[in-house]
């Protein structure tokens, strides 16, 4: 789920979901939550 929008990484490995408190990354065979980043009202993400 997301509160604003979601973005796929270029290779489709990660799905980033944006929330009022920050960004969550989802990954793995079941796309479970992999990592959370506290950054209130984040609007952009860049994968490298």
C-alpha cells in the first residue's frame, strides 16, 4: 500500500512506496518490506 504513489527500480528488483513519514522499499520473492527510510513528505527517489 502507499499514501501517494509507487516507483519501480530500473531492473524491477525494488518497489518504493511513498508515505507521509518516508519511503518503504519492498523486495524479494514475496515482495515483503525490505527497508524503511524516515524522510517526511519525500517526493522523489533515485536508484543507482
